[in-house]
C-alpha cells in the first residue's frame, strides 16, 4: 500500500483520482484545495487530512516525510488548474514524491526541460495521465495503422457544451488554461501523434475563445479537427437527443467507436504507473508542442483543408 496526496480535491476530475487510488489498493493521506466543497472524499477516504492553505499542506507533507517510509507520501496526484501544474509538479519532487499529473502536464514545451532536471536531481519520476492511449479502441487502431505506409484521412470533432461561467473562470484565460485547444484537445492531439506519427504540417483555420479548428498532417494521416465549447455548434443529431456533448473520430470515413469506458481509464492509468509502465515527460512532449503551436498560430480563415463544421 502506497500513500498518496491530492492537490485539487474539489475539482471536476478529482473523484476519478480518488477512485483510482482506492481501486488500486492504496490510500489518500492528505488533500489540498482552496475550496472546501470536498464532501466526495467521504465516499473514498474520510480519514484523509484536508487543507485549504498550501502552507499548512506543505508543512504536513514535510512532517510525514520525516516519519519514514511507511508514513511519507509516495505519490502526489495533481488535478489543479493547468497553469499551476508546473509548480505543483516541482513541489511533489521536492518532497520526494512521484507526481501524477492531469493534462496538460505544462503549457509550454521548455517547462518540460526544467522539470526533467528536477526529476533527475530528486531521483523521482513524473507521470502523466494519457488515458486515451489505454483505451482498447485506440490501441486497436494503432495496431491497425502500424504496418501501413499510406496516409489515412481523419476527421476529429469534439464539442462539449459549457455555460457562461467557463469564460469567467480560469479556463477562459488563455494564459492559465492554454485555451480551448489545450484544455479540451490535448488528449486528442496526443492520441493522434501516438497513432499516426510525427506532425509534418500544422494550420489553424479558426481560433476563438469558444472554438478552434484546423488541419494537422502526420506521417500517416491528414486530420481535419474541430474543438468547441459552444452548444450552438452541436449537430442536429445531438440536439434532437438532448445531448450536450458530441465526440466523433472518423478514419477513412468509418466512425471510430470509443465513447464507452472513459470513467475507468484513470484506474487503469494508476495501475500502469504503479507497475512502472506509466507515461513520462517525453511521452507528453509532442502534444505539448502541438498545442503550443496551435495557440500561437495566426488563423488563416476558411482556406484549404478545413473541417466540415466550418462550412458556411
């Protein structure tokens, strides 16, 4: 049994981390969030210490470290806002723990180099949650693509409706979230490069606070992609069935079915990390670079290979 701490205990994704810690037979000994709406902890670890001030959390972590191997925190799970991941990863390394961090690991590619130095200095490993790589349908696609040398035509569409609160929160601040492409798209960019190889060409057609779309060419795929948090972008099929989220990936015109099984992938991710086969810094680098380039690209408008949802 290993000891875990959790930073960002009141967030949307935190329960999946709590569930993963419990289902892999480990325990949560400390949690931190500036918001105290964390009653969900009662369902998993009611005896975990909880802090709303980082300074007290830091002191508690140091106290546990000095008590020895059985009491110290071995892993720090990080589910805080995107722009704080870098700092919280560094904190975990300094207290002698392995960080397990949500996407995106960092916002800028060069941050990975600094963290890599700290990783070596502290003799710990940084782990990233890249759950799409563990999805059976995505793994099957990678196996299918691997022996082929031609290029596939791919359309990626992901619309997840968000209310007016989104743009007021840190998620609406590009400097804190990385924008829509980073916040809701980085897992998909990681999946695409993992399956289809390195990026060869990148174009952004539209970049707005609520949506971003473009074209990516990989070694083995031509990808038109569209990401949005605007419910008005939902197709009629989703509206008619009162769905607020629409996710579609087509490969050479065939729909890739991977809508089920997402809620269990954090547990699978934790199991892999505990076995020593999780994903590290270099695994996340390509998707961080893609998202960074998209964020800083100048949109060209509706020209060339743009996504069908951009059609006038």
